[in-house]
C-alpha cells in the first residue's frame, strides 16, 4: 500500500502520515526532511542555497545525513529547503530515493507525492489549513522547544515558503485531481485521522 499525503507547512500532514503509517504498520517517509537535509548540508558547508551546484553536491550526500537531526526543524533550514527544492536536478536525485521507499509500501508526506513521486498511489490526501492557524501551530511548536520567536516573522516566512512551493516551475505544490482534500483549520489530529482512515477503508 502506498499513501500520499501532500500539503503546505504546519498543515498537519506529517502527524497524519505518521498515524496512518503506524496504523497500517508500514514505513513513513517525511520527504520534506530530505530537502531539509540538503539545505542543512549546504548551510553547514558555508555555501549558498540559491546556488544550484552547491545544492546538487549536498543532495548527493543526503543519505549520509541524520533525518532526526534537531537542526532540521530550524526555520532558516526550512526556508532554505524551499529554495533548494526549486532545482530540478536536486529533485531528481531525491525522487529516486523516495520511490525506492514507496515501492516497499509506505506513507509519504511532502509537497508533490501524489502528483510526481507516486502518481499511482493507492490513496492520496491533500492536507491544508489557513495560514493563520498554520503559523500559530508553528509558533507553538517552536515555543515548546524553547526557541524564541517573532510571530510576525514566522507568518511572513511561512507565506514566503508557501509562495515558493506553489510557484516553482518543477513539481509545484498543487492538489492532485484524485486526492481527498482535508482542511484541518478546525480539526484536531484525532478527527483528521478518523476521517482519513474512513476514506481509505471505503476504497
């Protein structure tokens, strides 16, 4: 079984994907972490995320990086991830790895899973929420980790990331024609999971 879960940052797609993977006892891959790894590799090397050559070099080394590295959740890394994700060569390098994971049966969450990575996925979801709610979630997450934040900066950075993800020429964030739209603006994770599970079991 392959389940594709797409959506913008802090929409709840990652939490939903993990819950579905645990329920069906299959692997979960947060594909955004792969791009964050590339971005982190570029930044740690003192390179420029806007430089395609630097991004490609980091992408080739992505498998050697730790997907659980806490630095991956840094907001600057997230913004850089949206930048390196615009490069077709970077996306191609990571695409091969994502499809290898999916082939064994998995839940993948990201920006282009249902449209590009796994267009033939058994089940597809597009998870979204209002920008205000998503910003509030990200701010709460950062505060829980003891990170000092500026709410206005977080909202602005998230809006910029949304624009980059939706307007990039290669694999933009869009709703797949056969995906279920799940708006979590007014839903908690239990309700979202229950709804998604019902849809899967009906098909």
